[in-house]
């Protein structure tokens, strides 16, 4: 069984909205805090990167008259809001956490640096890294990959609404088959849209495996990380 000591969890902003599509659902926040607690309580170091699509998505905004760069910065601020909300939920569970940001947002949160993030992780904090990469034109998937490489995470976990990577979209094709394991090269050749290409390349070149899993299944994170169950798809070199 693979023994993970430090993980980075990537959650989409839309997942925080539950079925509403926008805003923040308190029930979802609490559920995610409990999922994180289930592995944190086993002395596993946890970093989290959240998207901001439940509040604002830069790419979508650019199609509605927003300047792309301005829209991306608005999206980065949306991730800060989501991160502060998750921090509050974690603290309600008695978990020490800190929010770092790729963009300066004093006095709301500290500026992200690799050294600071690792120090907090080793001190027993859940580290929530917001603000994307701090630059426009990069997705939060790319930010998650970058932060996973920076903090030397053993694995990047991408929480989705399906239980892994399939040969086709399982929500559209009932005959689609799930991979339990696949290499970066094969996923690229098959054009499987696991993460954007920048994120995918960062993980591949720096040998950071990705696990794609159903984040909404209660207990799934613990089963994968602590119990070693094959409940998702492992992508590795």
C-alpha cells in the first residue's frame, strides 16, 4: 500500500455551491471539512486548493465583456473567499488552518511562499492556498499542480463528481469504462481531459501522481489515503 504523508487536495468552486451552481453551501463546507479531518486526524499533512467558479470564472467573464486579465484577477479573489469559508469550517471542527494567497490580500491572509507553506504543514496546520498562481491565464488546476510541486506533496487529489477517469464521459456514455490506473503518456494520447495541459505537464515532469476521485462520497478521501482503497483513478509516470 502506498503511504502518503503529505497531500494536496484540489476542490472545484462549483462543488461548494452544491446543486445551486453559485454561492457557498454551508452543508457542503461542513462535509468537506469532515473529509479533511478524517485524514488530518491520522497525522497526514493536508494542503488544499479551491477553485472560484461558484462566484466568478475569469474565462466565462471574458465572453461577457470583461477584460480577460481583469476577469482572471476577479476569479483569484473568488478563490480567496472560498478559502476563508473553508478555513472557518475547519476551525469549527477544531482543526488549525491557515490561508495563504498567490496575490497580496493583506490583512486577510498571508502571501504564499513555498517555505512558509511547508513550515505550516510541519507545524500541524491545514494549509489552504488561494489566489491561483498569482498570474492571469492560469487555471486553478494549474495552481494546484504548481503548489503540489512546490510543497513536495506525495500526491495531488482532484475531487470531482465522478469516481475516476473513464474512456468516455460516464454521464453521457453508459458503456464508458473506468481506469483504476493510467500513465500520463497514455492519458495524453487518449486526450482524456483530467486537468488542463499545463497542470498535467507540471505533475508529469515533476513526478507528482494524481488521483481523480468522487469527492462527494462520504469517507472516500480517508479510504483512498489512509486505507489504501482503489476508489478512484491513479495517474502516474
